[in-house]
C-alpha cells in the first residue's frame, strides 16, 4: 500500500475494532441503543477522518424516536493506517477512535472530547 506506513489487512483491522469494543465497560455498552459498528477503507468524501458517528445522539432522542435505522459508527482503515507508524500505534488509535465515536452517540461533542483528551 503506497502512503501507508503500517501494512494491515482489513480482517486484522476489524479485529482491532472488536478488541477496542471489548475494552469498553459493559455498563456503558448496555446503555447504547440502536447503533451498529462498521469498518470501511476510506470516508466517502475522501477526507482524512478516522471515524464517523451518523445518527441521533441519545441526548437528542425524544418521545417520537422510533422505527429508525440504526445509528452507524464507522472506523476508517486507510486514514488510520496513514497516521500510524506501528501496529501498536494502530491499536491505540483505533481504541481512541472507538471511544470518540461512542461519546458522540451519548451526545458529547468534539469540543468537550478535546477538553477530556479524546481528540
């Protein structure tokens, strides 16, 4: 892969996302509602995003929230590999990205995440 310091298969990357999810406390995961996790090679807009939350945050759901498709948390493989130098860096970055996107599901915005050190 040209321009990617870490050569990692999609399967291995998906394993790392699963491992990152395994590290999230069960109590927190049990509060998540109507959300799926996905891995894609690149963001559709060609940006350098590492992850993306798409949906309605739990804090924004009202009485009329029903019958909607699941929210999506997508972790992007190639942008992540481009910003990492080693597999250990990828493991760390995937964990940060997963936590960051889960936080959006709970209604925490980027500004607050940066304040908390989860940039």
